C-alpha cells in the first residue's frame, strides 16, 4: 500500500493487485473501500478487479455492494464469463440470496465443478438440503467431476437441516463411488453434523477412526458440540487438543470458558 500511495499514475492492474492482496490477507473492508475509490477515480475495472471485489462482498455479507458490482459487470459485458459467474454465485449464496445465485447459474452456458459446488454450498448454508441435494443429483447426471468441496456443501446442508443419517450416507458414498478422500474440512463438517445432533460419542469415535490426522479445526468442531451438550470433560479434552495443535488459538479458551459458564 505504501508503494501504491507513492505512485503518481496507477492503472487497472495496479489497483486490482492491491484489492486482491487485501482479500487474500483477510481484509475485505479495505479491499472494498479501495474498489470504491477506484470507481471514484474513473478507472475501468477488469475481470480480476470484479472477482476480488465480489469475494470481499462475500466475506462481509455485503449484498448491496455486491449487487452494485454485478450491475457494473453487466455494463462491462462480462456477465457471461465463467470465473466471474462462479464468484457471483458464491457471493449471492453467502449473502442469503440463493434465487439470485440460481439465476446466474442458469445463464451459464459452460459450468465447471466450481459452479455446481458453489450452488450447492449456497443452498447448504441456508439449510435448504432438498435444493442442495437436487443440484447434486443433477451434477451427477451431467457427469461433472465431484470433489471434496462438493462434499462439504452437501454435509453443511445436512447439518443445518438435522439430516444426520443422510449426511453420513453421503460421506460414505463419496469415498466409495467417487474416490474422494476426506480432508480436514470434510472431517470438521462431519463432527459438526454429529455434534449438533447431540451425538457427541459418535463424533469423537469418528475423529479417532477417520483416515486423516485431525487438525485444530476438527477439534474446534467437537468443542462447539460440547457447548451444545454441556459435556465439560470432553470439552476440556478437545480444548487441550486444539491448543496442542495451535498454541496461538484463543478461540478454544473463549469457547471453553463459555461452556464453564453455561453448564
């Protein structure tokens, strides 16, 4: 940013590089502010600018700003670009507007696994399991490559709808039918699925038998489940596991203290 501020002239590449940098470093507010400043200075954005700015809107759940950027994308004739459409689907899904995401999805002549998975994730985050499964089945019929991101979306949908049996079935099916090995994110989703349903013992058993080494995020999912069940002993165990793997994680301390207060 210091180098950027020192420049006497800046082109779209310069602006886009800094906006993208802010998004990658988890500073979406700064990224969006820079995009708005870019518009005020009448610098014409390109595809990279739009995608980075939309990601900032997704992280901030900034629907109004995201809608404005969408209109600017249309004005620039980029509304059919696959990468931009994928980012729009993700933005509308995270902002709680799945019908807008579906409208973008339906306009696409070429969709990849990212397009389908973003649509599934959008429905999943809102607990619309029936819609998420509908898109997944359509994805299978179209013979689109299914990956671990797709599985995360389906598991989230099952979690928010309380469909434990169905979520476990999808987890098993992904391994057997599609050869997808579980990632730490998938494992965290499974623990969350079981934990929210009050199946704490099953969640711990899953962690112990799953093929991947559990990360701090997996143990955090179990710790969250302990808050719902009020299991202090298991909460202490999970909290220690988090601290062992990530000594700088303060969330485990905060969550554990909240469990002490509420039980």
